[in-house]
């Protein structure tokens, strides 16, 4: 996953968590994902599985598409050449 995209996803998860008035600890308890792992996801330092995205969305009581509302085709492009550098 593109690092910039991962960072933006983490920022959006944090934003949604704060809107829900949840701490990382509460989100961890509600999602079954450790608080330290959630912290690293919010910082864009960890890859995240679909299963984790599902658990986070349900803990936040939102649909998964809300996690990706920040996405923009023009901003986040996939460049196959960068993989082989």
C-alpha cells in the first residue's frame, strides 16, 4: 500500500475515532485490535487488513466506505515503476 495513502487512511481513522468520542483504548476494546496496533495504524506505520478495517468500522458504527472518504484518484496514483526501483 502506498505510504502516503496509508498515512491518510490512518489520519482518517483517527478523525473518525475522535468524532465518535472514542479513545484508542476504547476502540481497541470494541474492535479486538490492540491499542498499540491502532496507534501504529493511525500513524500510517502499519498495513491493515480488510478484516481489521471491518472491525474498526463496526466499532465506530460506520460503514467501511466512510474509512475511505478521503480517497482521490488524482492524488493517489499507482506507479508500477516505483515498485521496481
